[in-house]
C-alpha cells in the first residue's frame, strides 16, 4: 500500500523537475524564432507570437556554418571512437585485480587532473614539437583520455564479478581476449555513458580550436559561435555609429539560436544510447 | 619504496624530456636576428612572396579574401611581393592567444595591442620591437599621416613601440542618449546641462512611473555615473594612467598633479556621490544597474536616459527604440568650439613582435597601406562593390554592409585618410570634423607619458580586486556611501599610496626629461 | 629482503659486515627491478592494453607540465622561457597580500561543497526514481528532458536568471508582490546567492550526472529485487537496502573526484551570472574570478599561472587526505 504513494510521489517529483528543465529549453527554442523587438518587449515567452528566421539567417550567412558543422562532426566521431578505445582499455587495467601497480597508476592518472598541463608548455608541445598546428589532429588527440571518465569506468569495471574472468581463463582466453569478448559486452551501460560524455566533450570544445587552428576553414562549430558572439558584444562598444552595418543584428536571438544549432545532433544521439541502459546484463553470465 | 622509485623514474623522464626538447625548442626561441637589410636583399632576389602573419581581433568579413587578393595584386604591381595571412581572434581571447603564441616563440609579424589590453606590460616584458628606425627608413607614409603630436605622445620610455592607430584626438565626452518623445511630452526643451538632465529625470519619475529614468551602458569603469558626469566639466577630475578610469587617483585640467581621494575627500566629487546615492534611493537609477545590460534596457523602451560613448545614436538603438514607439536623440554638454587640451593618446596600436623575422616587410606593407587609395581598399572594401566615395573625405556603404565590415581601427587607422560615414546629422558631422583636426587641440602636459606598472604590479592587482568590490556600487549609488567608503579606504589605501608615489615619481622623471 | 638473507652463504663471519650489507642492498634493488620485470612479464597482455593510455598521459599530460615553471619566473620574451629570471614566490605575492584570498578561497570551497552535495545528491535521487518508473516511454522522455539544461550556455542562463531575479520585472518578484510580499533586490543581496548558485548548478548538471548512476543501477542483477519481492519488501525498502548500497561505490568515486578539484571554481558559471556586480562578491567571488579581475589590466602570465598552481597544490593535499580516509572505510571505493 505504501508503495502506491511512493510510486505516485516518484512520478510527480520527476515530472515537476523535468518540466523545470524542459520549459527553459522550450523558451530558448521558441524565442530563437522570435523577432528581436518581440524579445525585447516580452522577454522570454512561452508561446510563439511571431515567426522570424532573422537569427538563423545571420548564423547561416556566409556558409561558414556548414564547414564548421562538418569539422565538428568529423572531430567528434573520430575523437569519440579513439577516446573510447584508449580509455576503456586503460580503465580496465586500472581496475584489474592482478595488476600490482594499479594504485600507482591511478594516482599518476589522477595527478594530471589536478596539475593540468601548463598553458605555454601545452602550446609548445602541440604546435612546435608535434607540429600539429592547423591540423584536425590538434582537435582530436589532446582529449583522448579524460581521467574523470576513466575513473567512472574503473569504478564500473571493479564491480564486475571476478568469477567471469576466472571462467574465461579456465576456458583458455588470454587477458586481451577476455576483455574484448567478455567484459566489454557486459559493460554496455558505462560504455554508452562515457561514450556520450566524450562525444559532448569533443562537440562542445572551442579551446583547442582557439589555440591551434588559425585556418578558419578548419574551425569547428563552437569556436565559430564564440567568435561571433564575442565580437557582437564588442561591436556595441566600438564607436557605435561608425560601424558599417546598416541593418540591426538580432544579438539576443543569436544567442538563443546558437544554443539550438549546438544541441541538434546530440539530442538525436541521446535516445539511441538510452537503449543500452538495459538491466541485468550479468545474469546468466555468472550462473551459467 | 615502489612508489618512490617509480615517481623518481617518472620525474627523471619528465625533466629529461623537457630538457632535450627545450634545447630543441629554445634553439628556435633564442635564435638571433641577423641584420634585416641583408635578408631583404636575398628576398628581393628570390621573388618568392613573403608571408606576413597578422593577428587581429574581431570577425573575418565575408569578402575578406577578395579584398586581400586585390591588395596583394596591387602590392605586386608596386614591387612588394607579399602575402597576407590574417588570423582573426575573438576579442575576449585575443590577449591570451597572443601571449601564448609569443611566449612559445611563434612566428607573428603584426599584432594588435592597446594600453587597455595590457600593452604596457607586454612592452615591459620585452615582447615588441622599437620602431623608430624602421619607420624612418621604410615607413614615410606612416609617419606623415600622423601628426607629430600623435607620434610623440605615444612613446614608451621615449621609443615608439607600436604604430598609434587613431582617428580622433579627444574622446567624445559624456554623451547621453535620451528619449526625445518623452522629453517633448513632459514639456522640456533641448537639454543643455547636467542640472537640466537631473531635473528631467526626476520629472520622468514623477509623471511616468513605468519608465526608469536612468541606466548606464556599463556599470563599471568610467561608465559609472559619477565619473561619467564629470567628463564634460571643465577641469573636471580625470583618471590617471595608473588606475585608468578610477577616480581614486585623478588629475584636473591640463596639469600633472596627482590627487588622492583617500587623502582628501574632494567636496565636488563627494557632493556628486551623495547626490547619486539620493538618486538611487529615489528610484531614478535602475535598481539592478550593476547587473543589467544598459543598452538592452534602453532598447526595450523602458528607460529614459542612457549613458553612452558615441556622438550620435547608434543604428541599432535608434531602430529598436523606434519599434518600441519612441524616438532617441543624443545629447552632450561638451563644448566643441574652444581649443581643448588633449593627451593625443591613441586607442590602439599595431606592433611588431621582437621575434619576427620580417620586420622590414611588415613596415613596408603598412607603409603601402597608408596611402590613400590603398587605405580605402583595406578599410572600406572594393570601390563600387562595398562602398562609394562621397567627396574626398566621406563615404557611403553599399548594400547592407555585412560583406565587408569596417575595421581599420585594428591595423591601419590614421586621422588623415579615415573617411567619415555619410548620413550623419549636421551637429554630429561638425563634431566629428572638429575632433579629427589636430590643430584644435593643445598638448596636455602629460601627453607622451606612459606609466610603467611593473614596480607596483602587485599593488595594482590588489587594487583592481578591491575596486571591483566597491567602486561600481559606490559610484552608481547602489550602496551606502559612508559604509562602502570606509571599507574601501581601509582595504585599498595603503596600496593606492604606493601606487601614487610611484606614479608621481615617474611623472616627475618624465617632465624633467622633456623640459 | 628475505631473498638476500636466504642466499647468505654458510661460513661467513662477523668480520665482513660492510661488504655483506652493500651486497644486500644491491641484491635488494636488483630484486625490486626483477620483481617489476616479472610483474610486467606475467601480466604482459594487461600492461599492453594500458600502453596507449600511458603513452597519452606521458606525452600530453606530463611533458607539458614543465610549463608550470613560468609561475616562478618573470617572463621576458627575448630571454624565452628558460632564460627568464627566476623570482621564486614573487608571483604569488599579489594574491596573498590582502585579506581577500581568505574570503575567496572560502567561497570556492563552500560553493563547491554545496555543488557536490546537492548536485550528486539530486543526481542519485533522479536516477533511482527514474529506475522505479514502469513506463519505458515516459522514463525515456523524462531522461531526455532533465538532460537539456546541460546544453544551455551560461550566457543564456544569466539572461534567464535576470528574467527571474530582476528587481523590476523579474518573475520571482512579481510573484512575491502578487502574494502580498515585498520585492527583493536579489542582485544586491549577497546572502541569497550561495543558494541561488547552487540551485542553478543543480538544475544544469543533475541530469548529466544522473546518467552515470543510471548505468550503475543497470548493473544490479534483477534477481536481488526479485528475491526481495518474494520476501515481501516494499519498493522503498528495496531502494534503501539494495539499490543505495550497491551504488555507494559510484557515489564515493564521484565525490572523491570532485573533492580533488574543490579549489577550482567554475569560472564560466560565476563570471557569466555574477559578472562585475561588486555587490555580490562577498559570497560569490571565487579564486578564479578574483584572479581574472585582479590581473585583467596587467596581463601577467606568471601571476596567473601562480594562482593555478596554488589551486592544484591545495587540491592535491585535499585529495590525498580524503582518499586516505575513504581507504580505511571501504578500500574499493578509493581512487588510489
């Protein structure tokens, strides 16, 4: 009986929170199609009263946005796959019982989370010594291993019953084979999670592009947006009447539109990944 | 034991790697610059285009490639085989990126910088090359499109460390953009003084409760109400080079004396502070002035008076207010007919990094760019496509202006060739012309003085942090002045004292040198 | 050690202790290295798996660390990084000179602690609740919805904050007025802001973190729940006795990971929302924003790097301490 109340509470709580999360986003979406004057008059509003593509036309003008999209998608795809390979194998080793030095390795890995690369050192490494300036690899390589995500995987791997490993060994599998054939399939939930996180990390990054990619044709989406928005804000303080723009730039609308075009692909990716959150992938694996 | 030995090995590896790579890297860093003249000879013979790496802030205009191609073509005709590789960096990240690149020894030939962008520090750290000789030999156009006062006033320690970029000699003083329709409705004639302005604002409060009388474009620096309101007062307090726009240390008129507000509570300034506080309590000043974006509020049509930095009403504000059902006009109390003292300070500079290997070529390029036709090309775009001339000194934009946005302030601005935009109302046109003519200005005694912040860098950093806490709220009337001032004074006074002494010392040295 | 003792030959007398001791040490060290080689050989496949990761860390994380040396130098472009003058701790002075560093450090730690507790707390609650939902479609819908705030940039969030908290037009104030209360000037009331910032942070990131817990919950074998059901337990009891204990490790790991970074504030968030509004600094100014503001007009690289080192070093002390504590409670939850 108590259960019914509890479940009821659960649904209400989650729904209320979800509404709080969704509404602002809905407003951003709707308002990105509003006119700048409408935005000024009413601020953030829920229901569309007028329709205007001004903000989007501005963003898409010049065609830069298409190449930026292409670069972002490429970098995210290659980066995520690469990062998953490097990180998951590394995390597995950190979690494995037989590895004597796993604590030392863990400490050394965590250390890099605290003492990040010094800016000048980092720049010199990538631009001068590795010569990766203005290449797509400058956008991919530096993020292949994120200690935070690695430790999430380590925690998950540690929870996998060791009996599975033992059974595999008895069957004559080597460690690498055990990892690939037996452990990875079971780890689908955490792999989906971390995969999503890496994809987001690559997708959202503008920092690497700012430092290492001067060629605007190789600019990913986020740096293009950042440049646009940052410069827009400055324009209003530069001797206003002397700029050559004779049309008004919908600056607020642009901020909203950029959120929308950024979220696009990821929102498509997320429901696909939700399929991997199926329970009980370990049943039968041990008992059988 | 295992931990230690492993850590030890790791440290050794790290240092070794860093050591070898640094000698490889520093080979590039400490490379000496062979005499420039030799290298230009060889270059001219090889006929290979020299690539100039330029770093500018802002947006890449859509037609930039076309314009640059045309520029390169013209330069080749003139015997200069250059290629311009221009990188645009967002304003907010420009400083960091240039510093990282220059620190890592990257190849940059022309860099944008400005005193408000920590240029003095960069000079103190030895990033830029002194240009006097190079300009004398290769840059005659650059020198003769800038009046002598401008060149003299922008030296650092007597040397020209960057080419000053400017088109006016006096910052337009305090300009207020007000709602003309509201003014007329309330029966006010044109507003001609700060007193009338305050009267107007109180009237707005009384009879139009839905409209907020005042908001500022920015809530910090010299856009805080008190300093802003003094900008058009004759011999009003003006900030110093040490603390920029803060009035804690200030000058008055054409004089080099430094006043310290902590030492003596100047009655004129304090009166204004108390008045502004009263205005805030009376609801004249926007209650969230520290948090809102003033221009946005004004555009919404909810504010009567906005403080701004431009002589005329900017297009976007005019259009927005129009849509909201009102009309905006710009007013200023500045007297534009008498001769004014000016610091001749340039807003921006274009500098050449010390490590550049193409300094001569860079100057040659800028020299070429400072000829009238070439300036027109780079500043406004291709004639007939992006713009058309209106007489000799004005221009009109063709199309909507988005194909080639205007940015000469970033690298080639000079007062002689810069054209005025067509379509300005009479009064503003007169003001523009007035401020571009250097003969309308007398030299301020401190023109040419630049403060080296290095000896008091720590105190300035501390002051900046403390200032951020109290100055804005104090000068905008948001908090109780007595309370804020006590805390402000207690925390900042010792630092300011040290800064003041250093500033006075440097000013004295400067005056002695130049007298 | 024991090996050396065992290999001592018979007949050796007291008269040769020195030789024996150095023999012991060499053998000891040789023993350690042999041990290491043995270990690597024994688990060679595993260490092979770790090679790409290790290579990455070495190249991209450890090598650039030499750049931190700039915090101790007065950088001069002509002299380069190695030729610049060594100034020891001078670059740290500007920060520790006044009293502000205490406030600012406290704010950073305090705000981050609130973020950790409420952020992870709500993420756990959401994950558990989502897991309790029967309808798969509804559950997926909710999951997507709570994830959305993560994508809204801090600039847009600050605009929304203004729309809610503004004195004249803000949603909150208009509601308060309608209910008969007085308006509050939120942007001039520093006391309210730790709560406001925490609420915003939790709203933006709980959905993101809940995914991690959802994955952890998905790994719990359903038979546990089935047998509990047979025993007549209510859902609530199952949560407390099955779900929570089994995701405790994940919670600990996330908390520990966050604790090490407790001296690093979220610059984007605080600067985006609070900006230059000095009225709120007493409770919202963090090390990162303070440093940014103090150095804004100075552009001094060395000073900025010095502050980052301060944050790294303090974080290191903190995590070593916390990790040690967690090890004593539950060895498996510790990071190292």
